[in-house]
C-alpha cells in the first residue's frame, strides 16, 4: 500500500516501489537508480541518465562526446575516421585501417598474404604454416605442417609429431617415448622395447627371463614349477604348491 499516490506525494515509498518513477517525481529529481523513466529524452538532454541507460548512445550525445564505454555507436565510420573508437570495436579491422598500420591484436585480417610477405602477422596466425614459410624456416611451434615427409627426412619435426613413428625412423633408432611401433618383433629381438610394450611378454622372452613386472604370462605352469612367480600370481594357490609347502 505504500506505493499509492498519497504516500508517494508525502515522500513515503518503499525502495522497490515502481510509482516513484512517475513524471512528477522525475521532474522533481526524485527517482530510483533502476528507474527506466530516467532515460527519457528530457532527462538525457539535461545530462541526467543512469549508467545502464542505452539512450546515451544517440547521435546527439555522440556529437557532444558523451557516450558510455559499452556504447556500440562509437564504432561508426565517422568516429573511426576521427580516431574515436572503443577497444572492442571490430571496425578497426577494415582494409583502410590495416593499410595504415592500425589494427587490434585479435584482428584476423592481419593474417593476409600481403601482411605475411611483409613479415607482419600475429602469433596465432595460421597462415605462417604455408609451404613458403616452412622452406624459409619460419613456422610456429604448433604448426601441423612441420610433420611432412620432407621435414622429417631433414630432421625437423615437432615433439608431438606422430610421423616420427614410421618404419624408417624406427630402423634408424629415432622414435618418441610414446611411439607404439618400437614394440615390433625386430626391436624386441634387439632388446629395444618400452616399459609398457606388450610384446615383451611373448613365449621367447619369458624363456630368456625377460618379462615386465605386470606381465601375466609369468604365472604359467612351467614358471611356477621352476619357483618363478609374482606376488600377485593366483596360480601359486594350487593343490600341488600347497602340498609342496609353497603358497603365498
């Protein structure tokens, strides 16, 4: 009830009472901070408007230099020509601005052919991964093109390049730590295999005493009879082992 006309005239109203936004109250300078009426033409002309009032982006206000920081109108052609635009204004990526050397750091247009030829490109510009740039030794660390056959033959490849797992590279002893091809038969015969290589659990390797600690094949009957078994091998609970006094 404290939002009635009588209460408002007497100055009694609650903070969330919408009636305190009437024309009479606004004329007397009484309005709440979230009152939408304080964005009327009259109030804006008198310089009275709230911080979230969108009308302060009108042409008149722009001409007088009055606009908010998130006002989209300050990105118009006229304002840009006069050098007035906000930091997030996308219009500063036009051809004219780029030709004059004015562009923002996230402007995609600075990745054009002309800019790259002149040595001007941003750090996240994907065009610097072209063949021309590669031949000249210019490429970024995450450039996928440095994994081509030619680059690998010349010894140029990135640390996460999967092509360095080819047969030729493995034969020459060049393979990455997570390369699965280093588990081939030839590498195992030569004693080269990774710790998580499943091939080192073959019959031949087990006979020679070479097996990894998580290799389940070392729980066979032959190994148990020879008293070779792991601590988590379930087969050491057989009747024969218990009769012989061998059990975990």
